[in-house]
């Protein structure tokens, strides 16, 4: 993932900003249940997650879903898969597994939410609902040229969205966030429609770390830099998540990317261990082949 990549991460201030002043308005103060965690990578294919799959693995998704409980499904950005494909993915994964499919690029990048994208959206949704209870949320990512001048297109699209299907949105044009009037209007639109305002933590675009939640189900995209600072950044996220849980966080979706994707599993393992220790959780810790081989050597 090259988005937000920088040549020298040592020069970046990776401090996690304080919450936006209005973030507190979305927490469910009366929530007393257990916060639901969805943690995963963006892809499950062997080419990207090298060093994760044992030799002879027959089905990568089946194996992946024994280590992770969710996937940020980027594959759907590039292809409009038929309903049968989603049914197959549904059948291959455990009952607690969640998919977060990215809306196809024809909708977000080619038509940019204009009228011709509506029938494609309907087809996309008719196919993806085959995931049933394993559908975490739909992920809409707009290109960097989609700016506040397109607000009405975004608003119209959101108004046609079926409210029973969770939606999370990532906007990349910086003017959505550096103009207080625009950002207030955007956040209000999201909050009124129960849309997750995606927070993206990446080295070269610190403006996307806006820390404004618009519902109690945050969606975080963490992009590592293949640098030692990645682990410290995850430590800060554990601190923030612990604070949010105390405020009434009902669920969190956290997806880990790396510029060299094969290290995503290593970071994910570190992150899950930290969460388990701090919060007393029992989330499955993803294991690399190195971990498994080390265990085998210990056993013998």
C-alpha cells in the first residue's frame, strides 16, 4: 500500500492527536456489554502475506480465518463479484468472521457517485448481502480529487443508501478536514446517518488522522511504515481504544496495512497481544510461520 508512504519515517511526528471535541457525543454511555473487535489485514492472498501460509495450504481464506476474525476486502474494489462468490466466502469462514467489502471503483472512482453509479451500487449490494450476518460494513473510499465541491453528490448518495446496511467512508481530499465549516457539515451528515467516519493513520497524510468519530463503531485503517515506530504507534492506539471503551464504545474495526504487506501479520500479532493483555481479552493471536516453527522446536 503506497498511499501516504514517505522515504524517511524518522522525520514524521507520529503522535496520536487528541480526540476531536465532538467525538464524545457518539458514545453510548449506557452500554454495558462487551466491545466487539474486528481485526484483520486488507488481503488474504499468498503473494502479499508471504511467510504466513504453511507450504501446501489448499485454501488461503480458510487458513486466514483461523488466525483473523475479519478482512478489509479490497478485492471487491477491483472486481464486481457475483453473489455466488460471496456465498462461497461465507461458507468457508467461521461464524464469528466479518467481511468489510470495499465498493467497486466504478462507483467511487469512475462515476464518482454520480447517477450512473446507482444501478451498479444496487447490483453490488444485491450480491454482497449474501454474506448475511458476516457483513461487517461496506467500505466506500473516494479518490483524492473528490472534494467538498462534490458534497451534494455525497449527500444524495448517502440519502439513497439502505439504512440497514452499515457504511464506512474514507475521503482523501484534504479540504474535507482543514476547513472547519466543511468538516462540521460532513460530520453532521455522517452522524445523522450512522456512518462510520474512517480514520486513516498513515505517515504521509496526517490530516486524515482527524479523530472525529461519527458513531460508536470506529473504523481504523493503520498503515505501517516498515519502521520500528510502527510498534509505538500501535501502543498509542491501544491506549486510545481503552479510553474509548470506558466511554461506551460498542465495536471497533481495525485493519493493518504495510507498505510491504507481508509484515502486516507481524504487526497484527503484536497489536492483538497488547489488546489481550491490557483489556483482558481472548482474541486469537495471528501466528507467522516463524512462530509456529518456534513452537514446534520448543515441543521437541
